[in-house]
C-alpha cells in the first residue's frame, strides 16, 4: 500500500471510529438536559461515585488482558496463535470478572455504607457491579474488530448500543422516574447485550482456542498494568471523593458535569484516533521511517485536541446555561481547567508506547503511583480551601507533572523524537482566545456574545493550523500534499516557501 493510500485508509478508519465512539459514549452528554432536570446535583454525584467505585474495583479483580491483545496479536506467527490471543483474553477475563461480580453483589450493602454513608444505593451498586463482567467482554470483542480493521462493523455495534441506552434512559429515568437506579439499569442492560453480540461475532469467525502458556505471558505483561490502572483511576476520579469529604455532594455532581464536557474531546478525537492507532503503532514501529509516523501523529492529534479544548472552554458557559438548571452553572468555571488536564493526560499515551513495546510495563505502573501521590497532596492542599476549583487545579497540576516526567523517562527505552514545542504554541493560542472571548470582549447579549466567541475561535483555529503545518513540514513535508481543503492551500504555501519559490 502506498503512503498516500495508507494515509487515506487511516483517515477513513479513524473517521468511522470517531462516529462509532460518539455513538457509544454520546448518551451521557445527550442526556444532560434530562439528567439535570430529573436528577439533583447530589444524584448526579452518586452516579459518578458509583462509576468511580466500580472502576477502582476492576483492576484488582477483573484480570483484564486488553492491554496485551494488540501486542501479542501482531507478534503471533499464525492464525491459531492469533485466535488463542483473543480467546485467552476472553476466557480469563470472563472467569475472574464473574467471580468479582458475585462477590460485590453479596457485599453491596457494606459497599454502599462505605461509599455513601448509608445503604440507600445498595441495590444500584449491586446492579452496576454487573458491568465488571459485561464491559471487559464487550471491549475485547470491539478490540477484535479494530484488529481486523472492521471499522464499519464497529460503527454498527456502537449505533445499536446508542439506540438501546437512549431508549432505556427515556423509559427508566423519564417515564418511570427511577432516578439513579434508572441510569444504572440502562447502562448495564445495553453493555450486557453488546457484550453478548460482540462475543458471538468473535465465535463465528474464530474457533475457540486456549493456550495457557500464552495466557501466562499475557498475564506477566498485564499485571503491572492492572496496578497502574488502579492508580490511574484513582488519579482521574478521586477528586469526587475529596470533594465529598471537604465540600458537598453537590460539588461532586458539578465536577461530574465538567468532566462530561472534557470527555467530549476524547469522544470526538482521542478515542477514535487511538482505536486505530494503538494496534497499528506496533506495526509502524517495525517499519522503516516509523518514527516519522509517530511524530506526525503526535503533532496532528495535539493540534486537534487543543482546538477542541479551546472550543469547549469558550462555549461551555452558554451551553451549560441552556442545558442545565441553575445549581449546575458553577461547573462552567472549571471546564477549561478540567479539559486541559484531560488533554495532557491523554497525550501521555504516546510516551507509554515506549514502555509497552519494550515490555517495561512495571515502569509505567511506578509512574502512575508517583502521580497518585502528587495528586493526593494537591487535593489535600487545594480542595479544603478552594473546593470545586481546587479539585480541578489539583488534577491538572498532577497530570502536567506526570506528562513531563514520563516524556523524559520514556526516551530511554524508545524515542520517536517527539517535540513538545507545538503544544506550547497551541496552549498559548487557545488560552489567549479564551481570555479574549470570555473576559475581554464578553457581551451581555447572548447573540452578540456567541458571535464574538465564534469570530475569536475562527481566528485562533487558523493560527493553530499554521503552527501545525509548520511543524509537520519539518517532520515530513510530503504529507502536506494530501491535506483536505482548505488546509491544502495553506500546505502548498508552506511547501512553496520550503522550496524557495
């Protein structure tokens, strides 16, 4: 496949994954106008704490092998070995997760007492525990589709889950007014059905094979990742716990709303990109000139994510006022900070590849636990004094420190030549646009305010595009020849300057 055809194929798959990823995760955002009217900020905080508790429980008892699948699948020498990779992951994950679900259901009352201080939400916790089994099974099946580059089928499964979850939310939360339990049931039922469907697809195309020696090697590869995953979930979600301790459950709900806005960047950009990039990166690593592909990918997704950060930061306040009720308005003040932290933490995944490809996953785990220590100190210092804003600042500060440290450390194991200078330019442009549109030129009239925000955003996007082209030209100028309109015109201008015209 030529470089140009591969570039178009990559773009096509990424775009399809983007649509599918939106379909799989858009429910939480699309339901915000309903959630914020049928749930109180405290109820919304309960949903967030339930998700945090289950995510914290999963790395210890779920035995997930998802991190190992892409590496071992592409390292496999024949079809039988590739089948064994998929079925070993499904078998071990399913058995360990099923045992964990039974344990958590039996202890749901004690768990609710620890988490909420009472047993009011014990039933919701017990039902939500089922996702410990359904989600890893579902994700393994979807990973199989990505490995086979079945992006269209990935989209079909995702759309089915979207329709199921939206319908169940409307029925349970709006019509039957089941509150927190309705949100939990809709998530569980849709995840179980998709997990069953994706597993059936795998069984139809790959005859079951289980290889204990392979499973053992995958376990050796993954066990540090379970520990780092535990630390990562603590880092990403413990703000809710500290807010409950030092502030109010309402602030937990407002933080959850801000996180929903920050997640838009991941849903639209980072997740679909990595769904195709993650398995392919092991293949690019073995190719001649693979380092340039890593650099182009890093600069490109960074530009897209910082552009998304700018847009979300600028428009979050009016959107929240339109979608939510008054008690949620304070969430808008922390959206820019939370989203920036999310972007920095997401881009760190590029550096983690150096540990994964060299099988040094223990180092990744140690980095995560170091960050957990930093964020704990930051929460203890900032949350009691600044509340919601303190939680947002603490999280972003910890993500930034981890980003820089992991970047420097990863270069010892595999160095694709990542440069951080473009990120500085993108950050300055986006922050300047936010200050101009939300502080300097903020208008009291909504229509005029939106017009000013739109004009400032457009100017900033052009500046970001110029910065992106400049750095891409320095890495691989030929890639500028395949840009879509209107970037192709900017690319030709840059190429002509490069050739001295």
